[in-house]
């Protein structure tokens, strides 16, 4: 009986303590979540896909922040991979993919066949895919950036995973790589080893630069990691139109990707200010790297990072807004 | 905890067969000799290796099925109203609860009930269901979520987990009852449950979203698929093990089957069912990070996001919040079941407790009211902030650790890879497929007899059919090495814990944490230490396999009868003799069980291993989730992993039944 009384007192004490924490400040005084702009009614909702890399996150949050703070839209971010995002355009779960890297199979399926998605033009970012080495290697072996010399250095790149040949570390599973075909068709004494994730690739390059270890790997720009360790690209035989037509016979570099925006057909048909903003959105690799760096290295909240850039670049933002409000 | 193919009923084992053991040993040696000779002659031929982007007809066929779904989904009655209806109900429930408890509920800038109200309600519920100690635990746990800086994500995860567990209960308990009463149901459902548990979720994540949409419904269904099997299995086991005499007695009194179930079997199996519920909850929590990949709300989001920028500190802090949730839920549900048992035995609630409950309820309601009124009580305060310094500390510590030992660890990686992994992989994946096929069948036969051989035959044919034979052999190599490492580590730590109470108390929470922390959290430091290699994948698998195995071994050692230990001690044995001659042999069954569970946990990490350079089937599962064209290949890899898992599990079980019990 006594024990129970003690328990009761303890419970009261605990709850009482939490009550004591109460203070003033009425909830009605709290600021509303959307910064206002007075057009909330006309803008409506914007479903923005967030594909899982930091550069994408930067672009998406800048557009989202402008839509929310200047146009009064309700913005919802959805963390999904590319394919799932395209899929979601059919039933209006996703309105915008703000940075698209080619994906001809998805273009065929959703733009050409099902017509649930549309191309909303380039976003100004240029995507580069290729083979890279850490900067210390480019310094020590200047001719390594020419693919013709790769076989000369193959021994340097040997690892426990590459079975006696040089290792070419591939591995972000999100992209189709031609690397197995490239190695074969360029007669390189290398073996493609799959790291399996972007995190694994970045960590490998980071350790390679820090410990001056040789590493040759698949990488891409724009990427926030480039501002931490400026990797150096190895020049493969230059890309020419159609040289990648037959995947088995590829012997040329990857094309440059003019990254574009993909929008849901229903979103286009609604033709609201959010769509016009997305359509007008355009910036540069440097812009994106700046915001991405704030997120990845300075550990800023993506919305705050976006706000910082928007406040610093009123000209660009105003140009988009004019188009949106036209 | 998580990935266990619980099969409580031991498969039939031959008692008289064990005399054949020495003969089998010689035969096994013979198989090995033939294998190595065959490898030496045919090495590198008919290995069925295929290129990274190559697709077989089977993969293309799986792709076309997916495309068919995609096409059919608009305008189909079934998709729009049945599946659509289910997802609408789940979405509405989760969204409603989020508006109530965690997310700004428009037009309010905060949820309907603020943090103080949420803390008060949950603490009161814990007090009512599980007692004061649990109430305090819940209170502290919830406050920690806030102090770590993840209040909203934590409550979101709690909501998704509770909804998923609720659906599990609605489906899983009737399923378990059915399995307990019908042999045919067991025969049909067991392989399905096996597949649900061993098929990596990455393999079906994208098509699942096709059906249930980008939202909470998909997250709940993903979680459900993985968390349902333990509940159904353990429920069936609980009902089956109700003593037949009791049922006979009830039947002789003329009670109907339904009444027996309701008044005898279910109440008597109650404890076991609660254990099942517990396992179900833990399994549900372990899916948090995976669900985040399809926009599932909760703590998985910050973990996944932190991985993108390799932010070890924040990944750790949000991972710790998941661990706290797991521990609080585990202890509270256990306490609740014990209390319920005591309450039924005593009958009724004492008056003083009733008063306490009412008073607590009133206080909770007042808190809810206040939290609706004041912004400070609605929005979790930013101070005190434990998360930021903890994240900074973890980052600094990991950096220092990596700098200090990375030379050593990369040397270890290369030694293990060259001495052990490469030769073994060359033997398994470098042998022609037909030789490996026969070797594996022979091993299955020698280990367990005809039945597992038949199962192995089916599984191997499935693997062959997926077109990923070579990759499967590579995965088998890392699985074998990782499992051996798990057993070795678990033996050392488990024996130590079993013999030393203080060691047990110190180590057990660490094991709990490693079992519940999402592997994504320690992948980045593991990558820094060991590089993107198969060895890193093995390290991750061992980190996840060791806790279960260690706990089982520790419990087994402790369970050895004190009289035997005393007797041995009296005759003056040394500590080493005590372990090797008395304790380990007597805890044999526990060691066998530990190896089996360790193996299954290792297998469940194959996909995670694929993310850090493990290659093999795991990489294709990941790639299949990321690239539309590779979907079929990824699903095929998932099927191959399932087949590999079922084969290893069954062979190990039959072997254990034959040799494990003396």
C-alpha cells in the first residue's frame, strides 16, 4: 500500500514538474509557417521530388523556397529516387523533378508513351560524368590524365578486389555506366569494381587524397565534394554524336549532360505560378555548388541555405519571378 | 531480434544416425578433395559470369511485368479502388495522427497537441498499462528525442511503427491461429513468410510505390512485409504449445472449438504472443531507414540524409534516437505483458491505483490543454540541445580514430582479402557451375540427409534460373567468412558474459544498440577504415550478426546446471578446462542456435554490403532499385538471396537436429 502511495506521489511530481515548465506566450501569436505574399490561394500546392544527392537538394530547395516565400505556394518535398519520382507524376504525387540526368528509358516510358510527364527545359546546370583521379596523382603523374597512359600505371591501381589488374572504382548505382565496355574496347588492363554507393565513392577519394593512395574512379560534376577535394578528370577519347549508340562497342567519353527539368503533365495543364517559376528557373553549376556546400559542409538546413543564396542573388530570383507572375 | 526465421519446432532428427558421423567426416573430406581437383582442372570455365549491364531473358521478363503494372494502374478498378482504397485509409490514419501529434496542423503553426501534451499522454498510458517505472522511462525517452533535436521525426516514426504493428496484429494473429490449427496452412504459409523475411526490401520497393503511392501507405506496407512473419510464427508456436491435456479437459466439458480458442488457448499463449508482438515491433523499427527512401516519415529521413553528405555525427545522433525508441518500446511492452498477467491473477485493480490513474489522467489532460494554448509547450524548445555537441563529438572522435588506425585497418583488409577471401572466392566462384552444384548438394546430404538435399536442389535450381549464379557464389563466399567470424566473436564474448555477471551487464546494452542502430550509421566510418571492399561488407555483417549470437551463447552458458559446474570445480579443473570440457559442450544447443541466427543476420546484410563494395548479389539489388532498366536484375538478385538464405538455413537446421542434441 505504502509503495503504491509513493508511486502516486512520484507520478504527480513528474507530471507536476512538466507542468511547472509552462510559461506565457499564446499560440495565436505564433508566426504563420508561410512567409506570405498574399497569393496563397492562387498558387496552391507544389510537390517537389528530392532525389538523393546534395546538388539536387540545393536546386530543389531554392525553387521551393522562392515558391513558398515569394509566391505563397504550399511546398511539399518528397524524398524519392529518380524512377519513383517519374512514376509518381502519373497520379500527381510528384509535380517536379528539378534536375534530370538524361534517363532515356524513363523519357521513353513517361514522356513519349504514357504522356504523364513533360520536359520543362534545361536548368542551366551541366553534368559531366567521367573517370577521375585525386589531385595529388595528377600532380605527381601529369600524363595520367590521358587515357593512353592508363595501362602504364595499371600496377599502381591494383587492389585486393581487382584480381591482379588495375582497379577502376565504379559505383554510384544510380547511373548506367559504360565502364565495363570502355575498359574492354580501349584494351585497358583494368577491372571495374563496384563500390555500391556515392558515400563509398566519396569516402574512397577522400582517403586516397588524405593518404596519398592511388585511386581511379567514376565520378561526376556538379558535386559538393569537388570543393573539398578537386578531383582531376582523365580524358577518354572525346565524345562524338552517336559514338555511344551501341552499348557493347562504346569506346568514347561520356557526353555532357544539359540537365533539364521534368514536370507532370497535369502540373503543366494547371499552368499556375509554381509551374511558371519552375519553367523559368535557370542557374549555373557555381550557383548550385555554393548552396550544396552550405548544406553538405557547413551543415546548414537546406531551407536556410536556399534563403542565404536567394537573399544574395536578387537579380536572378527576380528574373524567375517576373516570368512566374506574367 | 530482427531477421530471424523463427522455427520453434525442431525438424525431425535421427537419433541413431549420429553414429555415422565419423564416416560422414571422411566423406566430406572426399568431397573437398574432388572439388579442389575439379577446380584445378576446370578453373574459370562455365562460371556463368555476366557483365554489370547484361540482362537475361528472365530479367527482361521481370521488367516487362513491372511495366505491365505501370500501364494497368490507371483505369483499373482493382488498382484504383481496392489498392487505392487501402492506401487512402492508411495515408489518412497516419496523416491524421501526424496532425494530432507531430506536424503543423494547418492553419495552426503547430500540431493539435503540443509536445507537453504528447509527453503527458504517453507517460500516462505507460503508467496505466505497464507501471510507474515504465512511465518514467517513456517520459525520459520522449524528452531525449526532443533534446537530441529530432522531436518531430521521432514522433513520426512512432506513429508509422504503431500503425504498422497494428495492421500486423490484425493480420498476423489470425494467421498464427490458423497456422496452429491447420497443417496445410502451415505448409503453405511457411515458405511465404520465409520469403517475406529474407527477400531484401530494396528489390521490391519501387513497384510497391507503384501500387501504394509515395507516402505513408508504402512505408507502412514495406514495414508490414518484414515485421509480420515473426508475429505470425510466434503466435502459432504459442498456441501449439498449450498443453494438450488442458485442451482435452476443456473439450471433455463440451466446449466448442471457438470457445477453447478464446478461453483456453489464447489466454495461455498470451505471454508468447506478446513476445511475438515485441519482435514485430523491433523488426518494424529496423525498417525505418529503408522506408525513408520512399519518403516514409520518421527518423530514417535524417539518417538517410546524413549519409548523402557523409555527416557521421548527425547520422549517429538520429540513429541513437532510434535505439532509444527501440529500448523504450521493448521494455514497456515487456512490462505491460507482465503486469497484465499479475492483474489477471489478482483480479481487479486496487483502489489506490485507480485513484492514481484518475489523477494522472487529469494531469495529462491539463497538459494537453496547456500545450494547445502556449507555443512554448507546443513546439519543442531548442534548448537544452544535446544533439549538436554529441554530433560534433562523434565526428571528431571518428576522424581521430580513422587517422590513428586507418593504416592498420587497411593492412588487415588486405591480409584477410589475400589470404582468405580471394582463394575462397576463386574456389567457389571460379569452379564451373556444375561442379559447385554437385559439391553443394553433397554437402547438404552429408550434413543433413535427403530432405535438406531436396530443398537445396530446388534452391540451387532457382539460383541458376535467376541468371546470377556467379554473383551468388561470390555472395556465398562472403557469407561463409562473415558467419565464421560471427561465431568466433560470439563464442569469445558470449562465454565471457556467461561466466561473468558484471561483464554481462556492461556488454548487453552495447549489443542491444548494435542490433537496433541502422547500419547506415556505421557504414561511413567503416568505409573510412576499410575502404570500399568485400571486407567492409563483412565487417558490417559481423556487427549485425554478433549481438544475437552472443546473447544466445551467454544465456546458454548461464543455463548450464550449477551442479555440473560445481562438481567440475571441486575436482580442480582450470578455467580453460571448465569452458572447453563442461560449459561449452553442455551449452551445445545454444551454440548451434546462435550460429543459425548469426547466419541469418549476416544474410540480411548482403544488400547493405552491396552499398560498401561487397559486390555480388547485394550490389545488383541496390542497382535494381536505382535504375529502371536494372529492376528485373535486382529482383532476380533478391530472389537468389532468398534462395541462398533458405538453403543455408534448412541445411543448418537439419544438421543441427542431427548433431546438435546429444
